[in-house]
């Protein structure tokens, strides 16, 4: 991607600009970007793929996740275009709001996995009706002594 028009089209998308502003400060995972931008995983992954193909970002494996960051060796013309676009877009209040939201997400302390695991009993566990029925019926049961032979 050496064409200036292609570079500018890359920066013309608001979501990609928001992603780039976040990645310019620190490496982030797709899940972190999801939490901050409140967009779907597929949407964020699509934008990251375009940015990676252009040579602006790269990813590194970190356990089972991939952490995306700005490339140090971005082609000169692309780096110059990003520098100009970044300076022009710094006054956009969405970027400050995204940084604030990232700080909130980080202050929450729990990772995406921990938050999802904590909510599984409420939203995703099959058999919740059966569980409620059992809790309701237990008050009518009389329990004697039991022996565990297993």
C-alpha cells in the first residue's frame, strides 16, 4: 500500500482512527478494544486486519490472546500520513472519551474472561429453570441421615 489515496482512505474511517489513537498509547487486545469502543469482535477484528495489512500495526501472541500495537517500522509515507492525521484529530473529543473509558475498563480490574465467568450463572447457564425449581422444592423435603459410599 504505497498510494497516498489508499493511506488516506485507511484513516477516513472513524473506528480505525479511534483504534489507532488507542494503540498509539499502549498495546491492547481485541477484547479490551471491544470493551472500550463497545463494538462487536468481528467489527474490531476487521479493522485490525486492514491496519495490519497496511503495515501500521502488528500483533504479538500473549498466552491465548493477541496484543496489537503500533509498528515501529511503519513505511515512511504511511508514518508521515498517520502523524498528520493524528495531529489533526487530537481535538476530537471521542479520543479523550475512549482513553477515559479504557481507564475505567482497566480500573475494573477483572479481565474479560473473569467478567464473563462471573456472569455465566445469570445469563448463559442452561437449566436455570430446573435450578430454581430445585431451590423451591428443597423447603418441602425432609432429609435424614445420608452416607456417601462413593
